[in-house]
C-alpha cells in the first residue's frame, strides 16, 4: 500500500518488482480538468523520497499544461510571431526569419524544447562555423562556414526565445546561458590615402563608375544607402541629399528596404563639385528613378558595386579594400581636416558621437597630438 504523505508531497509505495515508486500530481488538464499524474522510480525508499521532492519542486516551477507541447522549431515560430515581430525593428524581421529557417530549424528544430541542452547549442554553433553557409549566388566562392558574428547573432535570438520559454514556465533554465561563443575578429580599418585617391578616381572614370565612387567619398554613405538613392531624394538647387532607404540582398533578391535606425534617416549638404558630378550622373541615368540604376533600370546589386570596386583598385594598382573602407576614408579625411566629431557622426548616421569617437580614436588621437604640438609652440614663440 502506498505511504500517504502530506498534500503536495505525493505518495510512495514499494512495487512488486522490488523498486520504490513515488507518485505525484503534476497539474490538471486544461480541457478535461482531470489531474495529470507522474511518477519517479528508485531502488530505495530514501532515493525515491529525494527524487519525489525534486520532481514536485520542478512541477511547481513549471506550467505542466505547456511542458512537452513544443519542439524547438515550434517554439521559435511562437517567439517570432508573438514576440520578435513586436519588439524588433521591421527591417530585422527578414534577417531573423532567415536565421530560423536556414540554420536553427534544419539543425535543432525537431528537438523537444524541454530536452534542449547547452551541448546541443554548442554542437549547432560548431556546425554553423564550419559548414553553415546556405548555397546562393552571392555566396559563391566564399568560405562554407558562417562568420563568428553571424553565429553570435543566431545565439542571441535563440537565447531570447529560450528566455521567453523560461518566463512562460515551459523550461526550468535557459540552456543558452553560459554557452561558449566564437570570438569576433574585427577587420582592420583601411582607408585610401590622399595620394591614392587621384589614381583611384581616374581609373573609376575610365571604367564608367566615377560618379558612384565620387559620391561615396564625398558623403560617406553606407553601401545600401548609396544604392538606395532616388532622384526625388536629391535637391540640386538647394544642394542637399536625403537618405531615406537602402538596397539589400535578401534571400537572393535585390530589394528596397527601410533603414536600420532612426539616426540613419538624415539630410546631408552637398558641395558644389559634388552637385556638378550629380548633374552629370542625371544625364547618364536617363528616365530611371534611381540615381545609380542597373542596366535594366532598377537598383544595382550591392555585390556588383563591390566587384566593380575591386576591379577599379586592381587596374589602378592599388591594394584591395572593402566598400565600407571608402566610408572610413570619408570620415578619416573629414576629421583630419578639422571637421568636429559630432558633425562627422551626424553625417555618418551613427547613433552617438561617442560611437564615432571610439571608431576613429586613432584619427582623433593623432589630431590631439598635433594640437598639443601646435599649442606647445605658442608659449615657446613668446619666449
């Protein structure tokens, strides 16, 4: 006969096979109202007593009507639709959708949510680092593994989804906590020195892409922002340019997308020379609404301008740089020529001048040393 225990402690009995069994109520079915019974087994009464105590404690911490209801993939759908779509920027929805469909669900989507472990996540991250890249046109020739930054982004959304499951009392602990993550190696910033700009722009003109790269060096726009410019965004009479959208490649398609942050929406003044360059580009663009149209009249692919950049650099005999390094070139030259950090930060569309200061600390440090030398010569000249 089972040994009766106080309410909430369950009951213990010795079975015919010699083992001890602890039985307890793990909640009630929300549809029928009937009690949900579970049990634990052990070789001794003392062992079962401890197991029963732990099981009841877990039961009190979890919502038994939800436990066992979801796989990882099913819970990611709930999290994405009811949580992420509300909390994160609309421009990030497609990215999150890609992470879930291309990397999370194919690898761990079928695992029961409450059985997911930190080791499962570590194995996922290792797989993604070595062979996680999805075969697409834009990925041709690139390494098969995802970057450390992308893997960390995937970890971040998994951690958020699992935290929500923990808050909803579906799992006891978040297995994403404490995972070892790959270190992001920041690519060294490169710039085109002033003495190389003439060669670069001369070759760009001969290659028929002078206006695009000139405007980049004159404004420091992000690649997607530059390609997202329409003639309606530019006032050649007033001499200003409004950044209102970006061009991205999503799931293999070149699409128009909103900017990622509110600071990215900005208006930039244009110098007279830049206005002249844009007037020439207006003639070349024809009837296309895009400032830099592709041969079919639509926006240019972000990959295309990078390939063009590398061809121009190679023909000019200059070292290879990233497209983003042209943006760094703009910022560096602006700071070196006395433009204050807050103004540069606003032109770049950064969220704060502090971020700009951290990014270009090497430039500002050099300027400070020069200022110190200049000011040091003032009292010396008075002696």
